[in-house]
C-alpha cells in the first residue's frame, strides 16, 4: 500500500515556473511507475507525464513536451514535476499517481491504484 502526499503548486503568471513534489510512503516506491495527471475546469482528468520505476523511461503529453520535466529519486521516495513556461491552459488540479509495474507508465488513469490528494496550479495571463 503506497501513500502519496503532494506539495507545491500555487498561483503564477504566464511564463513562470513551478515545481510539484510527490512524497511516497508505506510501500516499495521503486517498484511503481509514477505519473502526473491534471483536471482542468469542466474537463476530464488527463495524463501529463509519466516515469518508469527506474526513471529510465519518461513520457509526456504533447501539450507539455519540452516545457515540463518529470523526475524521481527512489532513495528519497520522491517524484517531481518541474513546470516551465507555464500557460493559462495549464491551470488545473494536478495529481500524482502510481501503480506497480516493471513496464513503462501507462497513460490510462484506470491503471493507477494510488493517488495523491491533488494540488491546484493556476496560471494567470
């Protein structure tokens, strides 16, 4: 059983940067793929970025590629999402999520059994 606790986020202007952190406890974090999802106002929850258990494989949604970077430190049971060049359309509630797999992270949120509490990111124009 993995518990995920998020930190970071907030209100920033367009073009700014933010970092979201996700701290894991209670399980073997290094056996789990970790992804970030987001849900904007009136929209479905969508995949943002994912990283394999080892950190050797990362995947990004086209909308954030070259702006966002996902990383993890298994020794510290932590994962992060560095968000640069933020746009108003990045405004959403962001969630980290994990599931146990040796494969690359899935973009299907239904595969994820462990979720963080969510953190709000608001980007003003």
